[in-house]
C-alpha cells in the first residue's frame, strides 16, 4: 500500500497536512508495534526511527497527540475502510468484507463463576 494514496483519502476528508503525517505514522506504528497510545509514544521516542522517516520531531509526539489522531482516524473510518477494502480486493482478488478494529484500549473484565 502506498502511503500517498492513503494520505489522499485523508486529504479528501479535509484533514490538515500535519495531521495526515501524524496519522500515517500512527497507522504504521500500530502495524509494527501494536500498543496503547502511551506505550506507542514511548516506543516512537525510544526505539524507532519512524518519526525521523516521517519528518516528525520525536519529542513532539506524545500520548495526547496520538489520542487526538486516533479520534480523527475514527471520524474518517468509513473512507479509510472503503479505501483499504478496495485496495485489498484489488491486490488479492478478494470478494470478502474486511472489518478493522482496534482493541488496544479495551479492558475486558469477567467473573469466574464455577460451580462446585
């Protein structure tokens, strides 16, 4: 997948250039290192050259910016999912529907009710 094509999808959604770059970096980081926004911001600053490759100052990236970008991506999810679904079908000749979801911020709690 070419990043400029995904950037075009975000531009059509009237996302500003700075947010597009941060969005693309966030998408790549989630694919490479799936973690919470807090852990991702630490990983971007300490363990990767992704910020440098994207032309973003690593120290300027924090969990709050990543939370904001996550909300922005969620607002534009229909366009992003449509683009990714079309590209996936085109590349792999698939006719199935792909649903993308992020569980990194989900906490699951349950009770263990075993009978004796």
